[in-house]
């Protein structure tokens, strides 16, 4: 589900943190899109996990009108196949944005953010968050 | 034709597998579902829910059907997996963590993945064992877990390297947000390099831990005619196994299949409904303690085990079991075992049997030989 975060205006720094909890092999990329096809990768997780520590992603004025696409790949092929559906359902994912006028906001992944391969053992979670200066009318 | 012949032979051997009745080759093993082994009557089927929703649905359905205590219900589940875990990572799941500049094992971390088992079975019992009660509700609860596990430094190093190899390859093929998620999931699934790395990781995870302690415990109660006030304990038991395994393969070999393993085991059983030779119900407490040494060379293994049985109620009834076992695993689903030696007791105590375990994974009944 596409969501939005109010970033306000000016030079206020906006930060992002990603927390992923799963026993699967997982990795996260964070892309900042200017439009539907123009993007830059601004962060990705390390070797140990799929988390991204709290990091500045730009100021409110720099981010105005852009959106974040936070993509996490989770591979459950090492787990018992009988567990796959439950493991997919119980992936912990939190995307924490802060620095906006309304303070910290926690977004979670929803069922429609997940794409699953035919065998049901690989999940791609795409969380899209619009960065807007004021609440939509 | 070969398969038909093997199936025929298997059928014959299964029929002759345990000619001595109460002697079971798996006696020394820890029960997979401890609650079920203490019941007088085996549940006809066992539910293994993987979600909390499935668990509560099955429980509620069984309670509703019987208007009370389920009459034939058995469930085995690992509650840890019912919930989301914020700090869970693949490395933590494998049993180690990045602390400072080093990866260190977390030996107690496997404990949380333990399983619970519960069973409720209604049975009819002989009237002379429980006066005036014909129907008895048997309920049992049990748990099983790995208390402690050490994989060893080399396994940790390999898992760290393989995890990095997986991630490096993933970054090569998946770092494009314009690929739709469903398409990317299939790209990852079809990538051979990733699959090879997955298989290497699987081989490392399949190795026996250098040291492990497994614990299981269960208790069984009964009460007559759905009258909860008549509840009484039937049995309770505890199993504890310490294992040490030394790989005999070369260090650089990913798949380890040769091991020298040592096991120390103890079991305690308190049976409060023991029917003695005079036909009276009494309480008996027994403890088994012993060990096993096993040499595994690929599909072949040879083992010797010694188990002392201490009757804690009657110190005059001590006994021991001393036996050797030879096994050959023809495939993942097909294990042939021969055992020889002395069983507990002083009469009919010769162990001389050959057995086949068939369909170990429960999914593939077809046997093929290389």
C-alpha cells in the first residue's frame, strides 16, 4: 500500500530507519525516486541483516515531491517448506521516517506490498512512501 | 522391476522388523513429540499448525465438537514461529551474532525454537484398573528443545562467507527498482549461482553440531467420565541427551558425512499407573543412564550403546542394556538397521533384530539406489 509522509518545508533534515526481522536470507535497498523512472540508490543493508540504521536522506526542500521505494528481498529456501506461508506472513518490517513537522512516523509492510514467486519461498517487499510538504487536500 | 523387488523385500522386513515386541531400536532417541509417548492410547492423527490462527481454529473446533475436552486431539507446534520478531536475522537464527569485530556463537539461542505437544485421548480401560470408571480422558503436555548448541568456529566462518557470497550475487542481479517485485522474485529463484550458494549453506547447516544438549519433558494425566475432580497423574518423564560430534572429513570439504559421535543420555520416568505382576496398580520410578559411541562413514554407521536402568522404587531390580547397531542408509527415506546385544531384564533379553525405517521424511515413498 502506497503511503505518504509529511516532510514540511525548509532545511529540516529528514531521516529514515528500516528494521526487518526474519530468519530468511534478506537484503534491503532504498531508492529515492524523482519521478516514476528516475531514481538514485541512497542506501542498502550490510552483510549481517536487512536493517538500515537511522540515516539522513535529505532536507525537506530537497525531498519535496519525491518518493521512497524501499525494497527488501527475503529468501526462505533454507527453511522448512511447511513454514514458508507463515514465515512470509510474519516478516517484521518497520520503516521509520522522522524530521517532519508531525515527528516520527512508523510505516509497516502490508500484504499487498509483498510479491511472492511461484514456489512461495522468495518474497520481494516494496514499500513506497511519498514525501510531501503538506497533507493532501 | 528393481523398485518392485525392493518394495517387496521392504514389506517382508517391515513385518519382521520387531519380533521381540517391546524392544524398539529408537529407544535411546528423544521423542519428537514427548506428550504422545506417555499416553496409553496413541492419538489417531496429529495436527501441526504453523500459524496461531490454525492452532486456535483447530483447538476451538475440537472443543466445540465434543462440548468439552477433545476426545481424540493431538497437536504439536513451535510457538516461536507464531509471532513476528523484530530482531531476528538469519545469522541469529543460525546461532551466532556479530559482536564487535567478531562473529560469536550464541549457544543458548536455539532454545527458543523448541516445540510444545499436547494430546487428549478418550479411552476405555479395564474396570479393574480404575474402579467404576469405564471411560478415561487422557491428557498430556510436553515440550522439546535444544538447550545448548555449538556449531564450531569453522562452520561459523563458512556461513559468514557463504552469506556474503549470496548477498554479493543478489546485489548483482537484483539492484534495479524498475523490475517489478513479482518478476524479481522469479529471477532470484531461477539464478543458479544463488541456488548453488543456498545448497552450500544447507550442507553446512546439516552438519552435526560439535556439542549439543537436548531436553524433553512431558506429563500425562487422566480423569474419568469428564469429571475433572477425578484427575490424577499417570506418568511424567524427562529426557536429556548430550552429544559431541567430531567430523572426520577434511576441513575444506563442505559436505561432512563422516563423524565420530559420543552421546550421554539420561531418562527419568515416573509411572503412577504401573500394573505389576500381581495385577495391582502401583507407582514405579525408573531412570536410565548411559552412553553411545557411533562411527558414521557416509551412509554406513556402527554404534555401541550401554544403558543402565535403575529402578528407584525397588533397588533390587537394576538392569542394563548393552547392544551394538549397524545401519545403512540407502537413501533419505530408507534405513536398514541391525542390532545385537542384551536388553533390559533377565528373561528374553536377547536383542537380535533387523529393521527398516521407511519414508523417514514422510513425503517420498519411492526408493532409488545410486
